C-alpha cells in the first residue's frame, strides 16, 4: 500500500510536475489552504506532511510567530500539527529556513530546499522516509 502524503502549499499549480512525479510512488493529497488542511487532518490518515514554510498568514493569533507569512508553515506546525505526531518535511525556496527547522529540534521533521528538478521532491521524500523509517 502506498504511503499517504498531505502536501500543503499555497501555489500547488506551480509544482504540478513535482507532484505528478511524487504521485507515481505515493498517494498524494494536495491543498493550497491551511483551513482545508485542518479538515483533511481531522482523521489522522497521513504518513507524512510536506508543508511550504512561506504561505499566507493564519490570522492575528499567529501573526507574531509567522513573521508576516515568512514562517506560516512553521507556526502552523508548532501550534496544530506537532501534537499529531505526523512526520513533517518543510520545503521552501529560501535555504535560510533550514536552520530554523533544525533549531526547533522537533521529532521527525526536516527541511527540503525547493529546486527546479521535477524529481527533487520525490527524492527528498524518499530520503526523509528512509531517515525516519516511515
């Protein structure tokens, strides 16, 4: 049975080629909205979450932790996903966020730099799954 992945990114159409390659080996559910991700996560049915770090803000309650959208994915994980114990792979074009992810020392989390190679997301997910025995 294929592992189930929830990919949360506010611009999934920009990554349709990456997602198509990923879907060859995984059961991938995609959402551009955190509000939709919350609903999809109600029954904890995912083996892995791939989440963009830089997304639209979640609202006033999160504004300080999000840094005006620069760290929305991190703030969402901290506030709502960490307790679900679902492994999370954060991905972003800005490599500076790798340190932010590492400094958190969250269990079963890592960072993947977005690149132009259509297979890089698949390779990153495979490395992540091997590293954490998912």
